[in-house]
C-alpha cells in the first residue's frame, strides 16, 4: 500500500510541475489550427529545445511558406536561441524597425512584394508621393535591408526578408 501512495505522490508532483510550466507559457493563436493541438509548430520547436545548448532557455522561430502574387514561391525559417537575448542591447535594431514606421514605406513594400518592381510603376501608384519622396522612402528601405536594388530603377524585397516582414505585419495586429 505504501508503494502505491509513493507512486501517486510522485505522479502528483510530476503533474504539478507540468501545470506550473504550462501556466508560465502563454499560448495565443489567432488562426485556425492545422491539427488537433493547434500549436504544431510550437510543439515541434519545444521538442527540439534540448538538442542545442543555445536553446536550453528557449528559442524564437520565424517560419513561413507562401506563393507571391507573381507566382514565385517563398519559404523561410529562422531560429535563434533566447539565451542572452533579453540582456542584449536592442537599440541597434531601431533603424530597421523605424524604416517600417511610415505608411508610405509599408505600402511600397506591399507593392514590391506583390510584383511592382520598377520605379516608374511605383511612381504611378496613388498615395506614394512624388518621385523625390518615392526615392527617399526607397533609400530608407534599402538602408534598413528591407529592399534591394535589382537593376536600374528596379527594386525587390529579398526572399530572406519576406517572411520576417510578414511576421512584423502580423505582430502589429491588435
């Protein structure tokens, strides 16, 4: 009988620890689940955390796969261990975020990702300002790495920036 009680105590302790971990982790999903759990990507990430010393404290992942309006497929995955991330200085990243902080730049990015690459075509889009303003905004986006010049008078969002850009837009939803 004491073996059963000891086993039940161990099981209760293990369950209590699991509940404590779950209560510390806040899961928020704003989209329909792809499987019964709804957190298939998160579950996969958590299962891999012990595999690398840099992820023992946790990890953040950006992942996405899409087909652009131009028909081009884009797939991207980026993972970073969280060890030291909260202690590191973030101010050096301010200019990258600042480049997204103007409505015209966001519209420029949306049009470029959607297939409008030529400066002349972008200048014809209502609401993007004069040619001079357009070039100013393009320079800001190039400087921050969100856009690169793909030829004379032509711009593109590098494939490695499309999923992070969409993640920023998604993260800005309220």
